C-alpha cells in the first residue's frame, strides 16, 4: 500500500514542475496563485468523498492550529519562489 502514496507524490511533483514552465509569463504571479489555489480548494473539497469527516465539523476544525497556518504560508513561499525561478529561466530539470 506504500506504493500508492509514493506514485501520487511522484506523479504530482512531476506534473507540477512541467506545468510550471507553461504558466503564462505575462500573467500576474499573484493571480496565477489565486486561480491555482481555487482549483486546489475545489479538488480538496471533493476529496471529502473519499475521506469523509469522522466527527462533526466543529470537532474536526478544533484540531486545526498554528502549524496549519505556517504550512499554508510556507506553501505560498514555495509557490512564489518556483513561479519566479521558472520565469527567470530555470531549467525544469534543475528544479528537482
């Protein structure tokens, strides 16, 4: 069963770096991220079909804390960094 998460990670990472090179270079990087995360939000909500809440929404959200906020900010830092790096001409094979 360990191979399924590994496959998802490798496929997602590969697609991520390839698609980054095709983002419109003249598009505002903030708008690029907003649209990207809107799609990610919708996809994440659809994952509730696969992994429904085990307890009430109130109980589940009470488990959310500072690490979630820091993780979100870290992800934005990674995303902005990669968008700008690829726009500056970084070769996709170097970005692994």
